[in-house]
C-alpha cells in the first residue's frame, strides 16, 4: 500500500497520539508498505521533507496557532498532490483538517481511515468552548463520510456521545505498545541520585494539562503522606505546554508539596523512560477524561502497577491486566487511598512480564491496523 498519514504534530513532538501514529507508520514501512506523513512544521528548525525510520515526513509551515491546532496555508494543495499518489488516507484526530482530507481522498477514489485518539474536551472558558464546538462540528463531517474509524477500546466507544452516530463504522484496536526492558541497576542508581532510597515512590507522567487531572494528585499528596509517611513523587513530562498553561493555575498547589516531588522534565529516551517506570512503585493516572493513556500500559510492561481514574477508556488498562486499582474520578481522597492500598500490598497487583506482553499484544494491534488500512476489515 501507499499510505498517506496526517496529523497535526509528528515526531519529535511527543504525546500519546504522536507515539501511536509513529509506531503504526514505522510498522507499516517495516511490513513493506510506503508511508508519507503530512504534518505541521511546528518548529522552524525541523526539516520540511525528510525520512525517519523509512517514513517520509512532509512538514508544512505554520502561519498561526489556534488553541491546540495550527493554520497551514499550503495544506490543501500539498494534500491534493500527496493523495494523488496514495492508496489509503490515515488521519489521526482530533485534527482541524480532517473533513478536508476525507473529501479530497474520496474525490481521488482513496479510502479514508480515521484513528480517533479521543474526543476534543477543552478547558473551561468561552474561547475554549467556541473552539471545542467548532472543531467537533468539523470532525463530525469527517467521521460521517470516512470509510472506517479506529478507536482504542469498545468501552470508550460505548460511552462517547461524539462517536455514537458512527458506531457501526468503528473498530476497536488497542494502541501498539513498545518499550525497552528496564535496566534495574540504572533504576536503582536513579533512586539513589534522587536520595529516595527505599521510600515508596509514586510516578506520574504526561503533558501538564487540565484533562490529565494532576491538580487532583497534588491535592492527594498530603493525604497520602499522612497515611504513609515518607512517600515521594516523581513527575516526567512538560509542565509548560504552549497551548495550555495549566501548571500556572496549579503553582500554589505544587509549592505546598514541593519537598515531596521530583520534577524530572520530559523524558524522550525510551530506555530512560523504561527505567523511570521501573524506578516507581506505582503510577498515578488521575485523568478527568482520557481515551486510553499509554503511560499506565507502558508502566505495566515495565512491571509497575497503576492507580487510574475509573473513567471510560482509561480504566481498561486495569481491567485488562489487573495491575492496579480504579478510583473515583476527581476525588483526591480516593486517589490517595488507592495509591496507599497498592503500596501496602504491591505483590497483589503484579503479574508476570510474559502475561502482560500477551495481553498488550503489539503484533496483534499492528496486524489489525494493516487489515483496516488495506480494506480487509470493512
């Protein structure tokens, strides 16, 4: 196949959406297909046209930003040209240009597949509400006319009001997961560098945005420490996100718990990320809304359980593996209690590595993607 993939941000930008798109694109190349990615040149230092792991990446200049999206004047013309050479279009949403891409694809007789990484739910505020409703309306047009929609889980599909009208064209494929085996010695050395020793360590990771619910974790930290004195916390990710400065709203909360939290920054190296997961005794995933975050799944592959908000999609990490607990969303006390429960009985939430790898089946996910993109799954 000749596949044209499209998404707003591609490598080296790093989110769960980007990670899934990159893994699928590179896997399809490894299987003998041709893949071109059409995306934004969100950093002017990035090449306009290059190959990454066999994937051709075409980046378009950005005129301006619109909340989480960008405006690329050259997009329609370049999309037309690239679709003329494609057999299938693979769009990763949310993406402003999705309806345009699907319409252009169908004019060329090209199949259009969308992977939906989660409903667009913006922070509070009039401007954000307008953006959310406008982009959601655009996405509805794309979903109504595309050929297939890939979602992460049936659980999220069944609870999404946005996806309900398109349920018949949706197929659930778990996100492909790959992470190196952690280096136990390196993880132990890292703990020593942080002067953690044998203290219980809770990890949390991801973009510091409102939907991730890290403010609830900051409120839960004093409650957890009261129950289990000596607990420490470590955050891996970007606190200052260009399109949403949520950390500024949490600065006072963060200051109150500063002696207990290590701010490690964004970890890009896969091996170091695996060591981070292994260094932690449990991962906290307090999301307000989340499709199926990669963080707890990657952590579980590294032998670390998770405490996750009991919300559609995200909760499947625990339901599939049994490696952790589900807690009431948006409830700091419930989160603190869940973290303490796992830390008190860690063996109860651990599973053999081989069993977790079997459940979170990388090859099975990629096989399913190949069948959907080829039209075998209709």
